[in-house]
């Protein structure tokens, strides 16, 4: 289990093993959800659609836009 400490300014460091498991890097935004039972869910915010442009190769070759 990973652990971190909260500063007086409300800051914390995400432990290295958690960063690695989430695949996050500096600048990644984290989204925090407080569940009704008091548990906290933290997830890495998804990339913007425009950031994903060109990351997937088309299965059909030679297609041009008109």
C-alpha cells in the first residue's frame, strides 16, 4: 500500500508506484471523486481528443479525404 502526507497547504506527492501504475507524468491532471461511503476514487484525466489525433493508424490504406 502506498502512502503520502498532506502538507499544511493541502498538497501531497503521488507515490512513485502509484504514478507508474496509472501511467502518469508531470502535468497529468487527476480527478478526485468522494464516494457516498467516504472512499475516495482518484483517476488520471483522459487526454483531449485533439491530443490523440494521429495516434491510431487507419486499417484502410490509400484513403483520401475529399
